[in-house]
């Protein structure tokens, strides 16, 4: 069987089409004849074609200089953001556990939460342990705390419109601390208040598998929700 297309030959009236010409032609046709669904034929050298079988579902064709055909089927890297859980905030504290370890960043959104005890902050602990945070709420002076990460410093009782977004980077790492940041806002009285904080979960050897949310005093009113996303 021929390994490539034969060199083009020009014939004139009276010329004889030889057996070798026929064999070359048939060999070329057989070479490029697919034997399975999805077969492709790619140039592997000058005047030479090689069959490339189809990849698996979802794979895409990619240039690959190290392959015989210069091509290969690869699985694309997925990205974006996936909703991992939706949890109502109830009782003195609410824990989101068994967090998937298949992502590189956690992104959380809390909205409509407030404490039954009136004005109270929103705090978060990681794996049941304390976090450090440097926080600011409106004109409140920056402060340090190790009892929990302050997501919001003071949200007035009965106020249901506050919201906070937070991120935890490198949350699956077991060789470094995990940086945490948050920001949000609300209107607990007659003045708009902005919340922001930064800090970290200091335990290097432990990945983040659970998050606990609690008001600094009292209990959750029951209408708050925390949405947790995994980000690639």
C-alpha cells in the first residue's frame, strides 16, 4: 500500500496506464479511507498521511509538535465558578461542612442575615478554629481579633438588607496559610455602612473543609443565607 499520494503523472493519448499506477492510486485511496467513526487523516511528513483516531467525548484537537501527526486530542481545562452549597443561617451558629477540595478558591456570599440580639457583627471560623482579621466598618478604627474572622462589624437588629462577599484563596493547601478577604455593605440605621476585612486562616498543614458563621451576639434571625462557590 502506498504511504502517500503518488507523484502526479501527465498522460497523453495512447499512453498505457500501468499496473503500478493503478496500485499506487488504489493504495492512496485505501490509505485515506476511514476505518472508524471520527477518523481524521493528518500529514505526518512530506507527501505522507497518518490516521488519527477520534478522541473521547468532550476532548478538543490541539497542536502537539511531539506527536507523529503534529496533533492530539486533549481534555480542555474547565474554569468558572460552581455553586457548592446554599445554607440558611439559623441558631447561634451555622456550619457548612464537607467542602469540596476540587477547586482553588472559595467564594462566599451572605445576605439578609442579622442577629436576634440587635446590632451585632458577622464572624466566621474555619474548621472550627479562630482566624485573624483586620476589619473596618464605616468610620470604625481598624482592629485586630483572633476569635473569628469579622465579615461584618455591626449590623443593626431587624435590618435584612446587608450583604457580604468573602474569598478564601489556596484553601486546599497544606503547606501555607490561607488568605481571607471580605467586603460588603448595608444600611443598619440611617447611614450607609461599608464593610471590609482581610486576614488569614493560620493553620498551614490543614486544608479548609468547613466554615462556621455566627453573629457576635445572639442568634441568627433565620432569614439569612450563605452561598458558597468553588472557583477554578
